[in-house]
C-alpha cells in the first residue's frame, strides 16, 4: 500500500488587493491633502503627522 495521501492540496486563498495598512495610509494621505487644501497654514504640520504615522505603520508591520 502507498503511504501517500490521496487528498488534493488546498489552493492558497487569494490575498486582498489592499491591506489594512495600505488603506490607512491612503485614507490619511487623502484626508491630510483635503485639509491642507482647505487650510494652507496646516500643510506642514499635517505632512509631518502623516509621515510619522506612516513610519509607525511600517515599523509595526516589520
């Protein structure tokens, strides 16, 4: 008798097109761009905040 399993290997499940981290970064970028367009004086602080959050998301992923 053969010791091999006759089961078919499971197909890998497809990965999502956008991850939660990607959606967070895109939402943050779109929101900060909208606020910066409405209030130009806030552009630099918003950019810094978005950069920090993006870097933290990268650190958490690693």
